[in-house]
């Protein structure tokens, strides 16, 4: 399939924005007491969220996990509100109550982020069931890691989604590590996508560092889902270039392995392709990079200037009126 120039530029933009956003968080995490909580980043994996979300419509839903900044920004989340939430400020997308690990941005149909490994899968099935029950022409995309694919919830979710032909896309970001465990230390399956056969659904393996390949796989899966043909399992082979969190020294990851994957970084790969194809000029690229830097700089300033929530606000937004 042919991908339009507009979509290719959109993917590059959200990848650049995500990288600058998280690079800023790396530096902020070095300042003691600046940001509360554990910081989990997706450096090196941006092609997955950006490619997948570019293939979706605004009404489609994403359910994501603890490594969610790229997914949310690619879905259209406001960088100011996202950064303020990470700072736990009142102006954040969840009024400072979620921090970085439990983000929710309902206005872009990203209602849930779960740090519980594998928890996003049954939630996504429930969301897709609601879409089917209401007769909506929408899909749900569930982002999860290779570690989650060894949880019982993975198998339960795939079985039920297949049985009811739900409009859900299971998107596994296989970055080779579940915490500090290499993939082969927690499963003997070379390709997690092969597990799809047990649930009578397509299993697709794509290069997770190629945004266009991710886009095409998600676009096809979305068309299947909307046609009533049920779910698809997509495995994106990628790599986590930073530790599990910013306090992780990565002793278990060989340095030559990290270096090799850094050389396969998805950003310059898409950037160079667009320059070569004439979709983007060098001047336009410079403007895009400058804009991403400015957006992130403004987001950090917005978060810095925002107030913390008052103690009594802890009792707000608990019950539905």
C-alpha cells in the first residue's frame, strides 16, 4: 500500500516530539526532587507508537502501559498537560494525581495506562466489546511488552477476543527485555506472533524500528477488525535503548548490543527516507526539529510554573455524579 506524504511527515513529527520530550525528562530526572516517581522511557521504540497511531482515526481507542509517552503524544495528547502531569501538577491531564505511570488522556481516546504487567490486555478486550456492542465503527489498540505476553491475561484476552471477533489489535512491543530479563529467559517462543495461531487470528511480525511497516500492519489489522473479521496480533521487533527506568544502570544489557541497536534508530531511518523521497526538505526538517524543541521547552516551563494540587483535591474525581 502507498502511504501519503502527509502521514509520513506526521509519523516523523510525533517521533521527533516524543524523543525530545523524553530527552528532556532524562535531564530533569538528574535533578533531585524535581519529578516524583519512577521514570520509564521508550527511547529507540518510537516507531511503534507513531506508526500505529498514524494508522488510527481519532475515534479509535488505545490502551497502553507504563512506557506510554510516545503512544499518547502520537495519539494527540497535549504536551503541556502531559508534562504537567508527570510533574504531578494541578494543570496536568489527570490534575496531578497519576504522575508518569498511570496516565490517562480521555480526550484523545486514551482512557487507561496500567503499570500492572499484562493488565492492559483484558481492559482492551472490554473496550472492544463495548465498541462492538454499540455498533461503533471503531477499533481498540492494546500496547504491551514481551513480558506481558507470558502472563495469563494475555492468553485469556486473545481467546475471548477471537471467540467474539472483537475489533481489537494486540500490539506487542518486543524490545528484548522484560525488566532485566532477556526474552529467551522467560519464553522459548522466538516469535510471540506465532501464538496467534492458537486463537485462530492472524499473527504478524514487523520491524518495529520501521514506522512505515508498523503503519501498514496496523492499517490492515484495522480494516479486518472493522469488517467484522476479529482481532490481530502484531509483534513489533524493537529495542529499549535505555534501562527499564532511569535508575537502572543497564548492567545486564551488553554495551555492544545497545550500540548496534542505536545504529538502527528509527528516527534517522524515517528521516533519511523522507529526505531521499523528496517528501521532506532539509529546511523543513530543520523547522520540524526546532518546533519539537520549542514545544518541549514550553511544556517544561508550563509544568514548572503550574501549581501543585491542594490536599483537599485528593477527594475530588473519585465518584461519578
